[in-house]
């Protein structure tokens, strides 16, 4: 474990907590893409299948349980509990255009042709594009609540910090995972536009309004 | 035994 990965995991944890608090306090999922949250639930489910077969640490196991659990609670909030506030008219990204190519790529490009490894690879590739429906929704509605912007900033920062973690681990541990690094770069690049708006606008108290 | 990078990250 290194500081980059720890701060990255905490940023990821914070993002999820911000989202859940926003939903619970405002009793609304307005502006949140249910499709992205479904993709995140798929990402965690397919990545943490080794939850019961390989033990790394208490931290690792507890975080995995938390991420899987909260991802399903979030989907439940959007499609059941706070369904009347779900804005399906603006959450129209065609996720099949993500899942099919990502599934095909995971089948062709992986570290080992085994079920668990292909599912893990699928999860890594899917996570890199899972935020697209959410970013698409923000561009369609033309704006995002500031709390949603904070959620996106924390979520985008987590994988950017993981890039630093991989640089650190490469030089100090000789650890290198090309699939995770490439997908992590794609994932972080997708946030660049948002990061720019967040830093130039939200931090000055303005609202984000992506070009609709 | 799986030869790829070890899976110890989230």
C-alpha cells in the first residue's frame, strides 16, 4: 500500500458517500444517471468475484464488500426508492454500445484466458467508460448540482491517483499491469473536460454547465 | 498458478 493508492481509495469511498448522502438528504436522484450506477454495480460484481476465494487483507475485503453493497443500494435508490425523481428522459446513453465492445475486448486482450481473469479484465475496461452515461446526462441537462460535481470530482480523482500509485509501484516494487494502466488512463482522460470546469467554475461557487 | 500481475488492488 502507498499514499497514492490509499488517498485514491479514500477518494473513491468519499465519492460513494457523497452520492448516497445527496440521495438520502435531498430524497432525490435528480441529475444522477442510473445507467452509470448500473455499470458500476456490474464493475464491482465482476471484479470482486474472488472476494471469498482470495484474502488480501481486512482492508481489501471490507472495501470490496462496501463497494459492492453501496453500488446495489445506489441502483435500488434510483430505480425503486426514489424512482419518481429519476430523470430517465435525460439518461438515454446506449450502454449496450459500451458493454458489447468492452466484453469483446476483454475476451481478446487479457492476461490469462480464464473465466475469472476475463471477468476481471471486463470489469477494468468497463470501469474506464462507466461514467460516460453520467457525463452524457450532465451535457444533456446542461448543468449539474454542485453536490453532483463534487461526487464526480472525487470519483475522477480516485483513478487519477491510481495512475500515480502505478508509477510508484513500478519504480519501487517492479509492479506493472498494462491493462489496468491503459484503462486507468482512458478513464482519467474522460474526466479532463469535467476537471477543467470543476476547477474553474465550481470552486468559484458557480454551477457547472457543460455545453448542452 | 496465475502468472500475471498480482491482484491486490481494489
